C-alpha cells in the first residue's frame, strides 16, 4: 500500500500525507459517482419507456406503507408540541398563540424533517436492503444482460414516487400534528377551539406552507437518491447489505438536516 | 462466433485474467472448467460485458463489445440468454412472471402469445404446474430450471450458463445437463458453460477449455482434454491435491475483495 507510483515504499514521514491524498481521491470519486447517479436517473425520468407500474408499486412501497407511522408520529409530535408550548406560553399569559406556534413549527420545520426521517427509517432502509439483495443475488446483472436498464426499473420510479409521496405524507403529518396539538391544548388544557384555529389562520400564510412544501419535495428526492445509491453500491454478502442499509439511514438523516438548514436560511 | 483476444483484468492490483485467448464457434457448447477463484466467472462477466477488461477484446461476430455502449450494446445483449449461478430470479415475481418478464419488456407479443410461450417453456423444463409459485417456495433444482426457462424464452442465439448445477444432487445434475443437451438439440444456440462437474460435462460439451492462473491452458474436444499431458489439467480432472498447482489468485472475487 505504502508505495510511490514507481513502486518504491515511501519514507515513513510521507505516508500519512499519501494516505490523506488517497482518502481525498476516494471522497471526490464517491461524490462524483453519487452526483452522476442522480443525473442519470433524472435524464431517464424524461426518456420513454416510462414504467408506470413500477411507479405505482414504489408509491405504495414508500407512501402507503409509511402512512401508519406518519399518522402516529405526527399525532404525538403535535401533542408534545401542544403541551410544551402551552406550558411555556402560559408563563407569559399568551396561551392564545398556541395554535400558530404549533402550526408554524410543524408546517415550516418539524413536519417535513421528522416525516422525512421517519420515512427514511421505514421505507428508505427497506429500499436499500431490497436493491442491495438484488445486487448480491445477481438480479441487477440479470436486468442488465436482458438489455434492460436497472436504473430505469429500480431508481427512477423510487425517486419519482418520493417526489409525489413525500409532500403528501408531510401534509398528513402536519394536519394530524395540528389536531394532536388541538387535543392537548383545547380538549385537555381548556383553550378555546376558536382561539386555537382563529389565531392559526391569522399567523400562518402561504409562504409558510410553501416553505414546508419545497422542503418535503427536496427530501422526496434526497431520501430515494441516497437509499437507492447505497443499495446499488453495497458491498458483498449479508454484511455488505447490512452496512449499506445503516449508511443509507445515517447519511439520509444527515443530508436531510443539513439541507433543511440551508433551505431554512434561503427560503422566506 | 465469440472471440476472446489477450484479455487482461486485475482487481486492486491483483491480476485475475492474464491474457485469455479463446474462440467459441457458432452453435457449439463450450465448457469452461477451472478451479474456484481461477477467474471463470470474471471471464464470463467479460463475455456478458458486465465488466470491462484492462486490455484485450471480446468480439461477438466480429464486433468488439468491450467498446460498445447504449443501444449498440443492448442489440448484442438482446441475442443473449443467461443462467446465473444462483438463478437470479426476481423475488417479487412468481415463476410465471419471471419467465414472462423478458417477453413483456422486450417483445411485442400479445398477452395471449406470451402466456402460450411461457407455458411452453415451463413445460420444456418440467415445471408446467409451478407458474403460480414464488421463487422462495421452490427447490434449488427447480429454481435453476426456471432460470433456464427464462434465459431461453426469448429464443436467444447465445446462452451462458454460470455453474448451472452447483449445489445440486447428482440426479439433479444429470437432469439439468440432459435438459441443456435436449434444449440445445432443439434450438441450436451457442452455449458457453462454466462448470466444475467432472466428468459429466465431458458428455455435454462439444469443446472444453481449462482456465488456470488467468490463462487458458488447454482447449479442445472433451476426449483430447481428458487425455491431455498437461499436469495441471490432469490434476484438476482427477481432483488430486497438489500444493504446486494451487492458483496464486485463489480467493479473489469480482471487485477485488477476497
């Protein structure tokens, strides 16, 4: 390993620099491959033949299967928000602002981010595992030698399905969360329903909704992109698939948070 | 005609193919033998153009496929049928859908015609009642036969078999070999088979090539290979243990990881 291009071992003091150089090249290569992967998928998404059957299947896989977890987590997130914000606002006598506080937190930030993270854990990891197993059992090679593009069958439908289902799942998460906040704030803690929804209407505008929408749309690309990429380039055997699945969930979650911060700072 | 010329391939600096030369005539059954880790699967992946060589060429009817991309490569692959080692059946589909898949995706046949062709192929491999099963519900031997049916349903000109009988009992090994011989007699495809099954493959192969240490060390009709004076060939055929003949690159797999 520790050899120069001419084949001679490098002097010991230079070896860390060589290792750093090798690591840098690996990182740049991986980033290039990662970017090219999405580029190819985007190009194929506009070139027929379109695989509508696969798209419906992926929408079911990502969207419908995640519905229960999105409703459950959305509801409890709204309830926790309702309780904590009510207790905080009551110190200042401003409980009337519970509705807008819950709604803005959910619509602008927590809805898109938490929903994307939960869907990553549920559907994203399954996507990586499924494609990883297809790779190690030569099913992807089988598609290739049938002169069929694995990218068109496995990646494009997942990304398009993510684009469609993530905003819908986020909307459901937001609505259920707002009703979770209502349950705690109005039904348990005694705030008036008119105040809860009335103030919400006064403070939440289209700009907030569009911010959440753009975030969920971008997460709908990021999660299938990362998860299918990790499945496609997973290592050998069961261990390789397991490692790829873990990496997909961790990397997706990190990219979601970084991208959320970036969008939060550029969107109104 | 498939012609492999001076093919070299290394993974992570470890040479696996060191100048393979091989000619496969149209319509013949060519069996490639050799020790595990000797590069047979790597060679097969080059014939399928799943891998690109470091140097050398693979020509199919005079066309160098190592340089092809996109539609031109797809045209060559449309002439292929492949039986993978583990079958590579799609888990999410039934046996019938697996066999029908290439026709649904690549042909203009009606649903009725596809059904007819798939049922015919399943019958030829002795699985006419198994169409509704999932791959996980059938035995290893049946999975191999489904894979053969899927590879042949498009009536390809060239069929590749990657160790089609590995892991099967002797009766099933003979059944699969008999099936391949029968199907070849009917459809006259060119067959390239990677196998370890000594001596059975000498009965079905028209020619045999032995790959050792990344080069073809013997090629010829089965009788000629069996009577070869090459000690490496004799050692392999007899299954003798001899430390000097252990390949240096044993354990190297595609991707360069042992």
